């Protein structure tokens, strides 16, 4: 059956009054919604997205201290010192037999190292990455429920991932594969994993091309779906604990793009969530300056011009979106620097999918500024799709 005409969002949208139109649902948001983007932030403002850091689990006191730190202390040094501090606290808790507390301190230390390095593009980046991965590896068996490390070979490298199953699970359970973004990695998914685990859904997180522990071997490329499919290959072998017929995928930011590609090209996925994602990267000029530098770094490009071409060629899911045939949830902020017209493109090319678009009028990138509500809605939707 031919798809119905979809509402189009360009400029200012007024009274999005629960428009029902077959394949897509738009919630009510009141009298008027602006789609103006926020002013370009300074380098540190871009790093210090309060909502993101808070919702990813960093203590509020640390964010205040980071802003108020002595002028002689760099952003990187501040957070790396925090990572050391939290590891010491974890060691003390471990020695006292308090494993849960130790696991927490090791994990929050891992997050401190993540945010120390995530927008630096020199020798600090690999140093912080190594510290982050090491602290999470210490935390993993102490988390509740624990995270089981899984190493999967692919080509000439290894996918490093972690599997967590709901507490008290009896028999096979659904599983969500969680994908990081441009500078977010597997360790950063912990808080969202907990939302799904509480709802009875297992989680699998990993680093793909251009991310975390895989970056040294494989730069960002256009075949991320091969890595998600390799993960699903593994999950299908766990038929005693994972229900191979109830696997979903959720990606954040660039990971939202990867989620669309994965679900379009592998029919073993049963549901898809794109969280602040996008269809293509022709809109290079919308990117913030440091975000462009991040693209250059993960593509291992010699300059921004080369990075733009590589990103444009690698990040375009339009040719395969007709293969997206599973229920798909889109979380997008109207004040995201990612143009709202990405929603138009998704509807135009994903003609075979039932799409729910959750458009937040005041949301920034990934709606990090809106607290837990967007994350809870995504977790509820995905769990409802995957649970029997």
C-alpha cells in the first residue's frame, strides 16, 4: 500500500497536535515550536554538555568543580585526576569487601577518563581511551548485573564488547545492541543499559570502526553494519540465554545513523531506535568546529577537506533505507545542530517501516538537556517492542 503523505518540518512548526498518519506519530507540544539552533558553543561549552554528563552518570559536584577549577589545571588533567581518585576509592571499597561500591567507583572513574579525552585530538586521546577501557574492565564483573567481556574476531581485528543480562533472568531474554556515536563508546552506555535491564532486556555494547578500542585498527568507514551483524552472529549462539528472535538495535548520535543502517541491512533485528541520529552527512556546515575536528580524527584524515569527503561518502544510509522494515523510533531535538530536515529524508526513503517520531521542541543534540524523560520513553518503547 502506498505510504501516506507525511507532514514536513521546515522553519517554524505550529500546533503539532497529535498528527496521526498511518506510518508516523507526532506528539502534541503546544502552541508553537521553534526550530532555531543554539549559538555555537565555545570549545569547553561544547565539552561540558551538562545534561549529557549528568545523565551519563558523572557526579554533579564534579561538573561544578570542573567549571571552578584553577586556571592552571587543564580540562584533561582535571578529569584524569578524578579517574585516579575514583580508582583509589574503588580499591579501598574492594579491600573492605564492598564489591558493588568498588564497581561503581571504577565505572565512574572510567567515565571521568572518557570525558577527559573525548574532544582532544593529540596524545591525550589514546591515553584517556586506555585509562577508560582499563577502569571499565575492572568495573565490569562488579556491576549489578555484571558485564561479561566478549571478544569477537572480524577481519584482522577484534570487536571488544560487553554483555549484560537482567538479574534473575530465567531462560532466553530479548537483547538490545547499543551503538556509540562520534566520540561516545561502549563504556558510556551503562546508565541506559540499566534502564533496559530493569525492563527485562539484555544489552550488548561494543566499539566499532573509529570508536574506542577499535580505533587504532579501524578508522570510521561505511560498513559499520558488518560489525553489528557480527555481534548478532554471536548472540544467536547464546540460545540458552538470549532470544535470537527478539534482538533490537539502538544508537546514539552517529550511532543512530549506524542503527538505521544495521536494521536496514540485517533482517534479524526486530526493532530500531535512532537517538539523535541522521540519514546523511551532506550538511557538513551545520557541524560545530570541534565536531568537525572529531570527524577528521576518527576518519584519520590529514585535513578537514579530506574528512568532509570521507564522511559524506561513508555516512549515507539513503541507498539502503528501503530495507528498513521493522518498527523504528526516532528521538530528535528541534534545537539540535543536526538539521530537522533529516526527519524528512528518513520518511522519504524508509518507505517500508512503521516510524514513530518523538520530536522535542526544546531538545538539543540527543535531547541531553531534557533530563531522564526522553531516555525513559525510548527504553519503554524498545522494551515493549522486544518483550513477548
